[in-house]
């Protein structure tokens, strides 16, 4: 690199450097915008709908309401036989996991057939004699 001899020459070299940097930045930005619009054209169909490449939600494996109701009846019978027990004991009686019994137990509590006492892992369940109104 050549050394500068005057202030004017130094100013001229700085301007050239800045101009080259701006030109390079402008070119890179323009290429990025063009790529973005190209990707947009590939993703969207002419009618505005998404292309088949987009992710689709996996089908859910929800249980049937009849299955949940049957599990709820077995759970209620287990609560009547073992009042004051936790979900772990009740799950063993019913033959299901505690996670699988969460929805049936919620339905039983909403129907007023079971009440719960305690929190989290210390929750105990008791049958109610008559449904709450």
C-alpha cells in the first residue's frame, strides 16, 4: 500500500474506501432482497395458498368420549373402594397410568361425584354420596 503525502490525497482515498464499502453493502442487500422474493414465489401458489412443502399438523390420537367415560366409571369404582388414596394407587387399581386418568378424574370432579383434597402429588380423592348440584 502506498503512503499518502497530503491531506487531499488522504481524503480522496478515504472517500474511495467508503464508496467501495457502500457499493458492496448495497449489492449484498439487493441480492438478499431478491432471494427473499424468490423464496416467497416458491412458497405461495398463484391463488395465494401455501405450497405442499409446508409442515402439516400430525393427526392427533385423541381418545373417544366413550373410552374416557368407561375409564371414569372404573376410576369412580376404585375411588369408592379406596377412599382417600392418591392417583398412583388408583391408577394401579384401574390398570392405567396416572396421566391417562387425569381427564376422567376431572370429569368426575365436575360432575360432583368425587372431591379432591391436597395439592399435586399429595392429592387424595374421596367419593361423594350424592352429586353436587
